[in-house]
């Protein structure tokens, strides 16, 4: 998935019906990914059940 596709998914998540819960997976949560995890995590109807990164030092902070 490239950045444009990810931006589309983010927009779709923000436009979902209020009764819908959107589940997303984040891959690569250093830098920009951590910012996106925080942003998505603050949305009321978005769940992030899966976070993946090869650097285990960044996964813990992103999960918070």
C-alpha cells in the first residue's frame, strides 16, 4: 500500500457511518506511522487491533 492508498483508507475511515466501527492495521509505526497511530487512535469509531513493525522498540509506544 502506498501513501496515496493509505490516505484514501484514512479518508474512508473518517467518512464511515456513525454506527460502523472501522478496524485498521498499521505497519511501520516509527515516525509518520506513530503519528498516524495517535491520530487514528483518537477517533471514536476506529479500532487498531494490529500494529506491526520490525523494530520492537517502537511497537510498544505506538500501542499506547
